[in-house]
C-alpha cells in the first residue's frame, strides 16, 4: 500500500496531517478478554474462588506474622544491631583500604607480567585493537562464557517466577472476574503518550544503531557485547514503553527470545569448545586473526561480541517485560 | 596429552550446552536430556578418576590458547576427580529419585526451567570443583546461587517463596563478602590464578607486608563461604529452604550446593593462601567454635522439629558443624576428615531427603513424625533407605559417618589439649542427640500401628524411578562405608598433590 510507505508517513508527519498518528502508531487500547461470570463452568468458578481465598489468607498471615513475631523492643534491638554491623563493616573496609597499595603507584602489585603481556602482546596475539575485549573474549573467554551463563540463569529464574503461562493467565483472569475490578494493572497504564511516541520514533532507531555499532566495533574501540547489548536493550525498552506490547509482539515474542538466546549461547559455547580443545591440545587454530583494525578481524572475538550482545539485549528486555506485564 | 584429560572440560561445556538446549524443549524431553547428561557426565568423571588414580598426579588443563596467568585453566587431580565422582552419583540419584514428585509439584509448562536450573547448578558445581582461578570461582558461585534460589522456589507455594527470598538474601551476603575478599587479594598480590597468588602470599607473609588486608581477605572469604554453606549462626535460611522444596531440590541443595562451597573454601585455604599461613591467623579457631556449636545446636533443633523433613534439614546444620569443626583442628587429618564427611554426608543426606519425602506421601501426605508409624509395612524400600541413612548418621560401624567420627576424634587426639576435650564432648553429645531423633524415627517406622490409631491412605502411587534411585543410593552408601579406608587414603594422596 502506497499509504504505508515511510515517505508518505514522514510527509504526513511533517505536514502534521490528521490521521498520521493513527496509521503509524497503536491507537487501540489493549482489550483484555474479561470473562463473563455467567459463562463459566462450576469447576472454574470454584477454582477461582479458592485462588482468591488462598491469596487473602496468605496476605492476612503475612500481616499477622510481621506484626506479631517481633515485639517493639525486639525491633529496636534488631535495628540497632543492623546499624552496628553496618558501621563495623564500613569501618573495617575503610581501615583495610588505608593499608592497600596507593592507587596509581608504579610499584603496585597489579603492574606485573600479566597486565604487561595483555598490553604489549594483546594486539598481536588476539588481533583486537581494544585490549579489554581481547582480554575478556580471548585470553579469559571461559570467565566471560560463565558471565553470559549468569545472565541466562537469571533470565530463566525470572521467567519461571513471573511469566504467566496460558493456564495461570486464564485462572488469574477468572479470579479477577470474581472481584469487582475486572482489569489487570496494565489496563490502567497511560497509552499512546504523543510526546513519548514522537521522541521514541526519533530516538529508537538511533539508539539501536548505536548499540549495533558498539557491538560490531567492540574489538576496535571501547565497547563490546555487554555495553552494546545494554544500549540495544534500552532501545527495545524505550520502544515498548512508547508503543505497547502488541506492536512489540509483531517482531519479538517469547519464541524469538528463546531462539535468539539459544543460537547465541550455542554459538558461543561451541566456538569456544573448538578453541579450548585446540588450545589445550596444542593444535594450531585455523581461525585467522585478520588485519588488526579492520572490521573483519581478530578471529572469534567479533562473533563472540555479537553473541554476547544478543544475550544482553534479550535478557534486559526480558526482565523489563516480565516484571511489567508477566509475559514477553 | 591423553584424550581422557579432555573429559572435565567436555563435561563442563556439555552441561552448559544441554542447559541451553533444554530452554526450547518440553517437559518430557527436557527430563530425559537432563538425565542422559548427568549419566554421561558421571561416566566421564569416573573415567577421569580412574585415570588420575593411575597416574597419581594432578594436571592442568588450559582453557584456550594462552597459558595460565593470562588465560583460564582448570586443574584436575585425584581429590577433585574423587569428590566430583561422588557428587555426580548423588546428582544422578537425587534427580531420578525425586523425578515423579517433581512432576507432580512443578507447573507443567515450566518444567523445562527446572531441568535447566538443575543443569546450571551441576555446571557450577563442576566448575567450582575444577577451577584454578579465583575469578572463575566467583562467576560460578553466582550461577550456583541464582540456580539454587530458583530451585528453592520451584514449588510456587507461599512458604517456598519466603524461603527462596531468604535464601537469596543470605547467599548474596556470602557472595559479596567473597567478591570483596578476592578483589582485595588481587590488589595486594596482582594475581587471580591460585598458584601465583600462593607464591605472592608466601612472599608477603615472609616479609610481613600487607598483613591487615591479608587477614581481612581470609576473614571475608571464610565468612562468605560459611554463610553460603550454613555454618551454625548463619543457618537461618536452611530449614525453610530444605524442608519445603521438592525432594530432588532438597537433596541437591543439602548435598551438593553447600559442599561445593566447602570444597572451594578448602581449596582457598590449601592452594591459594597455604594452610600454614591460615593456621597462624586464628580464623580456624572461630570456625572450630562455631562448628562445635553447630554440631550441638543443629541436633537440638532437630530433636525439637515436628516434621521429618525439618528434622532432616536441621540435622544438616549439625553435619556441616562436623565439617567445620574438623577443618578448625589445624591438622591435615582434619582436612581429610572434612573432605570425607562432605562426601559421606552428601551420599547420606540425599537418600534421607528422597526417602522421607516419599514416605510422607505414602503415609497420607503427612509431614509429622508421629504419623510415620509402621511405614515399613506398606513401603519397605523407602523405610529401609531412611533407616539406613538414619543409623548411618548416628554413627554405626561399617558405615561412612562412623569413619568421620573416628577420624575426627583421631585428629582431635593428635592435636590434644582443649581441642581434644571439646571435640570428644561434642561428638558424644551430638551422637547421643542423633540417636534420639534419628533412631527414634527409624524405630517408629518399624513399629506396627496400634489398634484404633488413625491410618491415612497413601496419596500417591509408588513409582519405579524412586525405587531405582534409592537402590542406587543404598549401594553408594554401603560401598562408601565398606571402602572407607581406600577412599580416605585416596583423599590423603590427593590432598598431598592438591596444594
């Protein structure tokens, strides 16, 4: 359709023609299917009632527990002890810091053969101009593999705890339907804020591009997978805040998340399998280092940066989405 | 380099790959993949154990093209392979044994995440046992903490969520203390590789430089890892986490997660700082005192516990107390005793958790100790496994924990003085209390119900998986008891090459 191409849309937007917003941005409220109580089967109603009662019981018990278990005197003692422990800890750490070698001292113990080789031979051995990237993705790639797995672990735990699956979503809707207030919290969130949307239209592409640049240039300039991924994640979060989940879901669903993380972590793990195996068995690696400074250089580092970037992006967005709405 | 030397690295990467692949699988496939993975890793680790026992030496495996102070490396010797083999068997049996209850208790659509977290916990355990680099250790401590906290919350009941949050908070305190510790250590030595730190620390200790930071480092790492492995005054997170989690998780947390941290602490003492320097610092005295307190207080709490699972959970506090008290004796036999008890307790406690959870369900879903009366008549295998674990932990000759008590007393007598008196008294009191609650419960299982007693019908059917796993666990426990001498001498041999 000619009307939907970007040139028309930009023209409309620039000339402030009416309807520009409706065509390009999500106008409709996300309607929730609030089930009609009369259509429910008795079993479903019973389940929902039990769910509600359980929730209320837990709330009441928590309240009881926090109020009854601690007497006011015990609470004062507890607070005093907290302050005491914290102050002792802070004092101890400050005292330790005074005994440490001075910052910037040329004879500092960390100025040893380890950092010397990173700085002097880093470029030659890893092919990465940015020696920090060379260090974390080549010299100490195993640690970084572990760090990526930390993100994966955290994402899995958060998804487990907060993601609504079909069944629990249905029942929580039922439970809501039994109460006076049939909508979830997200229903009342302000939508289609024009200022936010206009700003996001300009900012999101720039932020995403910057993120891609930081990831792809990770071996040449300051940056890399972690920082670039964080930028891209922020871009996605800005997009979803401005335009809503329905639009986001056109290109990014739970499945997309799963696939990207699967491919990225598998690529990382398998390529490192190769280099660990060849390294430990003293086999020459066939991966060329390329010309230092060129975009296609430094062997596996570029690939690994892209993988890490994807993992960080997806994890950041996943945290935001699951904490806000309970699904991707 | 021989091909078998690649196995530890392959196990680690294979575990990670399986964890990642599991994220797109459905419950049933995820289950079988995880089971297959643990079996494969167990077989490979056992092969490595045979290899290291033959060579008797430990070797370093480079993770990448750069040798150690620059790149990462792992180090495998008799001690690491031996402990890891026991841990692998325990993981396998705990996972299989609690499989049917876990299917019942965990949301169906999220079952694969349970398998992922088991894989990740297993990955972290392997990495903690093999690593030769303090920062790698920290990274995998993080994975271990997150995965374990997720596992505690697997049954999404109110109690589990509270226990999970508490677990997370306490463990984060532990992790951050550990992180502070290793950053200060890096500042004063300039290294993260254990061997290099050892050299620098020896030089620092000889010259008397940086004495305060070094003491603070040892204190922080010790307290951090002690919080994470539930040494007595920090054990408040333990009972809730262990007694409410699904049986597999309780078994794995009590026998693997906490043992991984203890193994790391021993590695920190022996390989990183050097045991002589640690002995001159007085931190071991603190561990000794709290270990002894834990031995007694854990048992006292266990006697007072109303439910079987809570009792078994509190008994873990007592057993962790044994390990730390043994470490606090400042002698080589003490360390060997601590290592041996880590393995023995892992094998026994997992069996107790699996069998007592199943037995609760077989006795009408009760959790109270008194309702287990006569359990042997309708579920003989469960009762047998529980009774074996119970008499083992009480310390009956021919079984594994008896050897702990023997070596512990031996070590104490060697040290002599006040330590000897305290250990002898603590072992006596703790054994007595063990007998009260464990033998009391075990005897209860074999007592017929009286006329007019309420007998609850079983809530679940018996399942072959638990039965197979329990038979495996019984075999493992008996084998460890009978082979305790060769096991202990292998530990001694491994410890000599460990530093």
